[in-house]
């Protein structure tokens, strides 16, 4: 029986309310319920404040705006503002009255600027813009391909047709492609081996046709130098624009003057060519030759030594320079 009593006592103790260690405090209530209750009460208070405080203020401001516009206020009307018009809502039909601007109010319209003729012309120019450089290059390449095909046909018929017909065909083709110097150069290379007189005529035309390049002037001067026409070669180079002179033109002028024994002018042109290529061995060698011809051995030796520092010279040129240096020492 004692065992049964002990079990009943334990069961009764487990069903008793929870107490702390001392067994004196009542059970702890769940505090979350209290937090939610306070939160709901706070939200209700905020809502009531907003409803009873904010709404009268808005109505007061609305009444002031209506009063300023001299619209009569009656208990049956409530004025609202919408799209710059005062719409009166009531049982009676709606009355819409426009807002009356103040007396001193003046709305300035923006000044209308009439487009001038120059402005219109500029718009037209912009509308008709030139094609880009990329497109121009593509067009030029396409025209060059077509011109080369036509030029090849003329060359193929050269041996079949008579000389006059061939010349006329070639001249017509070159006139239609007067902006393509490569086509003219190909024609010159072909004619040079077949008709020297016609070659000279086309060469003179090419110089006149392409005055913004020194290519054909250089070709002409080299050709006339090879035929011994030094004066004509010199005149051809001196007639080109001063902005077209470069290392090659000054070097050719120096060579022409040197062959004419005009060494001082030759040295001057060689030195101008050195500005474009200071370490060029051929130029230093040519200057040394002219200084030697004018009895200036020290300056000649100086340029011969500088010429030997250019490793692009051929073995024959180096042998010549060494011989000149040996002869200067004697």
C-alpha cells in the first residue's frame, strides 16, 4: 500500500501548478499576449488621432483656397480643386467655373524664332552628308578593280589592233579613271617597253594630272637621268610644290647637281635629305665625294667615317669608302 500511496502522491504533484524553487510564486503568464494587446491599442490611438486631427486641417486649408477665389460657401456645397477648375458637388446640377487669374498676371509666350536661310541651308548640308572614309575606300577599291580589268583587256588587244586604236583606247580609259594614280602607273609600265614617245607623253600628262603627289615627278626625273637629260630631270623636280619635297626628291636633286659638277648645291640638297634620314650611309658617302671634289678633305673624311656606320651598305660601297679613307691618309 505504501508503494501505491507514493505513486498517487507523485501523480498529484505532477498535476499541481508550476511553482518556483521556493514554491511560493504563482505560475508565469505568457507575456506575448500582453505585447500584442498593447500594440493593438497603440495602433487604434494613432488611427483615431489621424482621423480626428488631420481631416479638419485639410478641410480648413480647402476652405481657405475656396474663399480666396470668391466662391460662396453654403452648408449644401463642398468645394474641391481639380485641373485648375473649382467643381462644386451638391444635390443641384454641377456648376463649373474657371479659375480667374490675378490682375497682374501675364503669361509670356516663348518667342518664336524663324529659321534663317543659313540655318535651313545648314540643315540641308547635314542631311546630305558625305559618305564616311570607310565607304569611300570601299568605293575606290571597287573602281580600281573594275579599272584593272578594263586595262587588262586593252593590253590583251594591243598586239591585235593598230597602234592608233590602242592609244585612243588607253587614253579614254585613263581619262575615265583620272583619280586613280595606280592605273596610270600600270599603263606607264606597259607602254615604256613598247612606245617610248607615247611613254613620255603619258608621263608628262600624269605629272599635270596628279600635282598633289611627287610620285610621277620622281619617275620622270629618274627616266630622264637615265637618258642623260639632266636639265629636264632637274627642272621636273624643281617644279613640284615645296610641300612635296622629301628625302627622295632632295637626294635626286643632289645626284643631278653632282653629275653636273655643281657640288656646293649638291651638298646643300644632300644635307636637306639627311634631315629625313640622319644615319643614311649613301647620303654621307655622296656628301663626302662632293667635299673631296671641292678640296675639303677633312669634311670628306668625316662623312666617309659616318657612312661606314651604316650596316645596310653593300660590300662594294664599303670597299669604296675604305679606299677613299686610305687615299685621304696619304
